[in-house]
């Protein structure tokens, strides 16, 4: 979504009597592909018509630098969707997985998902 369109949508929320409980910044595709994602979070955060902001990502683009930007912008929750065979997921429980760029990510999966 274009940033100007996003701003208009957030600004239009002023016309509603009650705030949005949770703004979920995802639908189809990977939200972190949007180079202005952290700016979108920050713009939404300044609105008094949005109580919480979250997103769901596959985690591939969730580097330390990106995480810090999105957290500093004011996101409340980042969900990581994990697809794969149960054994493959189980092998990564609680482990640091090397990233191809600038660090590591910690992968934890609740045992009831296996």
C-alpha cells in the first residue's frame, strides 16, 4: 500500500467515535517487503484512534536492524508464522538460527503446535 493512502486511512479514523482496538498490518504477502513499514507503524502509533498495532511475518526479513526500527516506531506485537514439517520445526526450538545478513534470530515454537 502506498504510504499516502495509508496516512489517509489512519487520518480518516478521526471520524469514528471509538478507536480501533488492534490495527493488524498484514493481509496477503510479506509486510516487511514494504520499505516504509516502520514509518507506517510510527504514523499509526501517533493516532489516538488506534489502541494496539501488530503484524504477522514469516521472519525472513526480520533482521536486528529492522526489528529495532519497527519496535522504536511503536509496534505492540510481532507474530512469526512458521511453516514446515513438525520435525524440522522441533529441531529449531530455542536455537539461534544464523541470518544471511547481520545477525541471528531466536526461534521458539510452542510444543502444542507440533
